[in-house]
């Protein structure tokens, strides 16, 4: 990963962390911003593990967040709706790319970095209380 991309990772994380900070119930903890937040917390333990693709996707996500904010501030409902659809897609893409990096880090260095085991545990999806019991 390039140094400039590496330098952006903490900034990206700082911007996304508040989005998932209010994820208190199971549904909210499965929301794309909350999932991405968990991936980024893992990657923050070893920023070199974040791929250029992850950083690029985070940049794209932030661009779309700015577009949504501008559309909302301008009261443009149709543009806001389209921008929010794009934002949802950007979250999915970022979760896929950055999630792969985070899971790889957990697999390869899960026992070597002090904070990593607990953070890696958060990557397991929360159990749906309405799901049937495993037999």
C-alpha cells in the first residue's frame, strides 16, 4: 500500500466511526456502517493490512457521503434518494473489500497483536434472535 493511502486510513476511520457509534441493537449492529466500522477497527491495528482497493473504496464512500449531504442541504429529494442508493452500494462494496482485508488480518495475525483477538471476535455476525436454534 502506498504511503499516502496508508496515511488516509486513520482519517477514513475517524470519519466512519461516528456513523456506527450508535449501533445498540442487533439490527443496527448489522447495518452496513456498523459492519464497516468493525472492519476498520480491525484494520486500524495494522494499517498496512488495508489494501489499496479498500482505501480507494473508502475514498469513494466519502465522496458519496458528501454528495448526499449536499443534496439533503439543498432540499433536492430526488437527488438525495439517488445519492442514498449509491451510498448504500458504496457501503456494500467497502464492506466486501475491507472486510476481506480485516478477515485476512485476523487469520494471519490474530494472535500476534494485543487488541486483535477481541476485535476479530466482533467480525462474527450477531446472532439473529429470531433465527431457529442449531440442532
